[in-house]
C-alpha cells in the first residue's frame, strides 16, 4: 500500500498515515463544554479516548450524557474511553 503513496498529494498521505496510526487520543478537560463536544466528535469518528479532567468546573455526569447521546451502553463506552482524574 505505501509503495504508491508518492502518487497522491501530501495532505492525502498524511491523512492516511494518521488514520492508520492514531487511534487513541488524549483529551484534557474532556468533560467541560468544549472538551465534551470534542469527545463526541472523536468518538463518532471511531477514535478511542483518554480523558484527563480534574472535574473542578464540570461533572462526571457528562460522561454518561456522552454515552447516552452516542447510544453506547456502559461497558462499550468504557472500553473506548479511559478517564484519569
């Protein structure tokens, strides 16, 4: 597959490499307003997440809401999302 990469524009090559390599992403502040929306988008696109949050200005309930919006059950959600406090 990588033998013919020189035939494609560099943006397409980078996108292909990122899709194959980066499957897990660290999100800081993942339960805040911007972070939770970012988590929704990334989970919809198939990425696994590591969420690092102090929960000072947010709540752990946000994680449940993210799972509900994406129609994940508890087990499948926490297989894709690891939370670090």
